[in-house]
C-alpha cells in the first residue's frame, strides 16, 4: 500500500522509466532475488492498469526511449533462451496499453525519435500493435487528451536524479525483504 501511495504522488513518467530501468538492470544481475524482480514487475502491472487515468501526464518520448533500450539489449531472440519471459511480456503490455490509448500517435512519436530505428524491434512491434488494434485514427483517444503536444514533449527537468533512483532502489529492496518474512 505504501508503494502505491508513493507512486500516486510522483511524476508517472519518472516512476515508469525508473521501474523499466530497474527491470532492465535486474536482468543482467543474477544475484537479485526473484522476490525483488516480482515486486518491480507487479508495480509495472499496477501502473499499467491505472494508465488511462494518468495517460495525459505521460511523456511518451521518454518512455519509448527507455523501452527501445530494453528491446535493443534484450530482443525477442534473447527471451527464447530464458526460463521466463515475464519481463518482456510486461514491457510489451505497457506498449499495448500505450497504443490502445493513443493509437497511431505512438507510432508517429517513435518515428520522430532518431534513436528508434524504423527497422528495429520496438518500431515494428508498435506498428504490429496498431494494425492488430485497428487504430487508424487517434480521434477517440485524443478527445481525452490535452490539445497541445505538451503531454509528449521531453522535459529534461523531470528526470530522476541519481539520489532518487538510489532511494527507489532501497525502498524496493526493503519492501522485498518485508514480503519474504
């Protein structure tokens, strides 16, 4: 309950990007307890379920850049060799929700970012989702969004500081230890 209240009071872009980064970092560190990985994954799921209520606050560009790094370093081919692909499915679910809410606007944002290759896994997956969801227009989702592009502009002042990232990491470790007792 504490973590949910904490997340509710924070900038959702910062929290989502921090959780994706934690998930990314844990994949290369075998010493991270499974309970800790589960906690981060559950936080991502909880955020994802509530996304329609705070989507207008989400900086899609920043989130897409973090997801691009995740897919670049841990592509689908890598997941086929792993015991569990829950982290990959979790990130793909976040993308699914983004495309479901904003439609082809997500594809347009990804296309506008030079770091995201149009032949890369992220862009191709967004394209596949848009086709699968039959989103040809973002009129329905845009009616719920602000009319300006401010919701998707990159705001450098909203980045998490190293200190906040360390505090979040410690908080998740404490919570993970508390659940194991």
